[in-house]
């Protein structure tokens, strides 16, 4: 069985909630059937719903049901839930039976007797009553939590994706649009542009810094050329002085040698006379 064989309802309810715009575009080029699915306005309405902040009211209808389709109550613990709390009575943070309960509440709510609410089907009457009482306690604390934050106290869940789209209070641009795809792509373009803004600022700043450094390098190169010319002149002057000193030294050496030769000749004559 391939993706092309899936009904649109399965595609919309089973695949679309788990993919984004990028994955939707990749699926659109797989086949003509998938392209029709991916270009459907209902699918792009779901994508657009993720980009806006819909307001949940007390009249909103919660439709996020248990995977088995038995309940759409935000905090109902059904009979086959299994282990729902740890040894300290705290609700498991990754427990899928209460997907709507805020994490801050899961860290606060405790059950005094974990053994009484944990268990697998079939449950005893006492365990069923305990779970029902625990559900009511969760709802009570959840209601107080929402009331403190100024949120609806009847629609406890604050995830817009868990509610019927028609029952949410949405911006005027989202009501009855004929092409949600254009709205999503426009918002995506704006998002990318906003992300590029700090990069553009950094780039322009670096360009200015590079330009200043290049100007400094050119100025230093000019100063270096001047210093090299001055060095050459000084070197020539120094070389002339060295040559002059060398000539004077040679002249002194030659004079001393000339002065030593007559003395040697007189000594030789005296030596000859003494020998005779």
C-alpha cells in the first residue's frame, strides 16, 4: 500500500498534523494525487492555523480524543490507562493519556496512593472510583490554574490544535480565506526576512570594518614605502662612510709598512759589518 492509496481523510488526520510546510512541499512533488492532497485549501488552513494565535473561548469544542476514540475529555483517565503516576504520586510528564494537562500542573498534582490509581484493565470498583476522583481533582486544580492566569475555565486545554477549527476565535484574515497557501507562504517569507535582518546588519558592519582595515593597510603601505626610501638613502650614506674608512685604513697600513722597511735595511748592514 502506497501513499497514493490513502483516502484524503486519513492523509489529513493522520499525516498532516505531524508534518510542516517543508515536508508538505516535498510530498507535493511525489505524485499527482499527493499534489492534489497537498494543495487542498483545508490542509493549508491547518498550516496557517499553526502560524497564528487563535483564542480559545469557553464555547470552543475540544476534539482531541484518545487514540482509541473513547473520550475527548481533557483530563479523563480512562479505565485501561495503566500506570499514570510514579512512586511519588506525580503524573508522568510523557504520559499520553493526559496530553492536554500543562507541565507545570503535572509537577504539582500528586496522588496520595499511587497503587490505587495505577493498574491495567480490568480494574476493581475501588480503582475506578479512585481514578474518577483523581480526574475530578485534576480538573479542579486545572480550573484554578486557568482562572489564575485569566484563561477560560470551561475549555481547560490551551492547545488550539486540539479544538474544532470552527469554534476558535480567529483573526479576520483567517476566516473564510480562499487561499491559505498564499497566506502561509507570505508569513513564511516575512519570517525569513526577519531572520535575515540581523544577519544583514552584521554583514554591513563587517563590510565597514573591512573597508576601514583596507584603508589603514593602504595608508601603512604608503608609510612603508617612504620608510624604505629613507632606509635606502641612509644605507647609501653608510656605505660611503664605510668605503671612506676602509680607504683611510689601507693608507695608514701602507704608510706604516713603508716606515718599517728602512729600519730593517740598517739592521742588515750592521749585521754584515759585525760579521766581517
